[in-house]
């Protein structure tokens, strides 16, 4: 039977496993591992199973259903052609020898070169499986770098108070102390406080640029000089690259390393936590510490242009993920980059910023921005005034948006903004959609004034009404 399965299965091993194929499984496995009773399986017809899953999927809300302005998550439309390209490679086994997968390695290498061009960096790894994983990988590299240079006093990472929660978590996991620097009234790093915090213990300054308020750090060159002045490293959380794609590069701003969220900036549906890819690009000084193996091209005199996994990396921090990374996400990113080209990527950055500013201004008299002025790809509105006047909170507004057919924005983040609604429209929305969302916000704030109960008890039209979120978190039901 195994033999038959091997022959039939597209994904089955091509060569029979020796000794297994001719004997029944009950003779091969030790007696104590064999089941005594037949396995109790639900008996369902195909149509029942199909209906069950189609109905479940109809309850889901994604970018393909409608507007999804989840700030900092860059929930842009994902072109279907990218899925198709990635699917060509889905059956490749990660353990196949290099010489059998040269075309795949060439594609991954091409992506690496493109990402280096986009970030202005010198070397890169595609291994980390998400943004947070890229942060941890980077900080482990920083640790190895300081150890290698005998700089053992470098034990502190400085992080702005507007940062994503993963930043301090990653720094702590990598064994650093974390110090927080405040934001100034513009939503940028408070330079005076930063100067006071920087000293010989400063290992890394982790900065999200543009930051989670959608603000570009205009003092970046001065900050880099300050940090480099004490021998520290500049790390860019590049999750918000969409806000400057094609216009500015972390490598030109004094950053020594950066992680990208391929699943945000370069397409891949990632609602609900996956799948992701968080490549880390570095300057020359950090290259020896990249996770191994590193994908290289044999290009010197004896080189034949072939691609190899280089394991001979004595100072590498080692492997951070099984196999070679989330290759299918990487391939989607490559398809995205190649189908848009340089000019297209620059237009992505342009339109992302234009759309965000269009909405920001259109909403300003209803839900003002916490830090006024031009933004990049996103902005953070505050419902503080609405709460004071009508007792309606940011969360109530977010719930009422669901009734109006929109996904809610990111809420209560960053922590420095009271009653925060963080809105990122992305470049793939039409003006009609942006207008419709602004209109919905205006209607909700009007309702808050005239009939607050309808907002306070929202959502009314969703499959489940308002959840007790504490209970839902504590008693997580992952199956029915
Ligand atoms: C999304 C995000 C992260 C974390 O990325 P994951 O892929 O979710 O791990 C880190 N920083 C910022 C600013 C982000 O928006």
C-alpha cells in the first residue's frame, strides 16, 4: 500500500523508503504503538464539509472583502499573480541539494539584491520569519558584534516611547537592558533627552522610521552621529517602509541594520498572524554575524555564476529558522517588486503617503490627529474629545465601524496617544473608499452626539456582538 501511495502522491518521496514498501504497517511498527480500536472519525459527506468551511470563510473579513485601515500593518491589496508565482515552487523540498534548485536560488538571490538596493545596505539574510523575529536576529547579531570587538560594557538598547511593543521585547530577549526615550511635541525623538541618555553603555538605538505616528524622523542624521559617536549601532525597524518606499533608504540615513516586513510592504495576505518574512539587511561591519547559511553567488575567477549556501561563517550567530526562511513569502515579494519595477515601487510610496494625508485632512474636524502636520503612510487620530463630550471611546467607534462594513483601525496604539485610532489606508484604495470611510467616521461621531447608545452597544450587524475581551483572552477557544 505504501508503494502505491508513493507512486500516486505528488509530494511523496520519489524513492521508496527501503524495507518499508512490501510489508503491512502493523508488522513494521512495534506492537505497543498500534491502535487497538479503530480511530473514531466524523462521518461527513463532501458537501457537508465544503459548506462548513465555505460558511466559515464567509464570516471572515479580509482585504479582499473591503477597506482594512489597520495602522502599521499595511493591509494592502495582494495581487493574485504573486500567489501564482509562489505556488510554482510550493512542492520543492527544502533539503534538495543546491544543484537541483539553482533556479530557485537564483530567484532568492535576485530578491536579496533588490532588497539591498531598496534599503541601501551591503548584505542580507532572508531567514527570519516575521518582523519581530528580524528584530531578535538583529539584536543577537549586535550582541555578537560587541563581543567580537571586546565591548562588553555595551548592554543597553534605547527605544522611543512610540515604538512597537516587539522592540523592547526583542531587546530584552536578546539580553539587553531597555531604556525609553520620550517623543517631543512633534511626535519625533526628544533630542535633548536622547543626548542625556546616550553613554558608553549604549549598544543600539532602535528607531522605527517613519515611526508609528506616521512621522519621518527628520533629525535622523544627527541622531546617527550621536549614537555612532559612542560606538553604538543604529537599528531601523523597517516595518513602515511603505511610507518611504522608493524615496529614502535606511542605509543612507546612518542605519547599520534594518529588518523589513515583506508581508507588509511587499504583499502577502497576513491577517491573523501569518505567514510572514522579516529579512535583515546590514552594513559591511555586521556581515560576518549574519545567520548561516548565507546565500552566495560564485562570481570570482573560478566562479561559474552558480548559487550556494555558505556555511563557512565562523562568526555567524547560527541558524534562526528551519530551512532557508519563509521562501514562499519571499517569492511573492520578488513577484511584487519585479511586476512594479523601480518607478512602480516609488509610486507605491507616493500614493500611500498621499492617501494617508488626504484622509487625515478630511477627518481633522471630526477626529483630529494627535500630532498635527504632514504624515507619511499613516496617522494617529484621537477620540479624546469625543470621549470627554459624549462618553464614547475609541473602542466604541471601532466597533461601530464594523456595522458600517469597515475593518477597524489599530486601536490604543501607540501608547502615548489617548483614545488612539491609528489609520493606514495604503496605496491600493480608491478615493471613493477613502471618502466612504471618512463619511462613516463622521456619521459615528454624529451618532455619538445624538444617540450614543447605538455606538456604545455596537456592533449590531456582525455574527458575534461585542465580546468580553478579557474573558476571550483568558479562555481562548481555538476550536468549537
Ligand atoms: C508589524 C510591526 C512589527 C512586527 O512585525 P511582525 O511581522 O508582526 O512580527 C514591528 N514593528 C512595527 C513598527 C510593526 O508595524
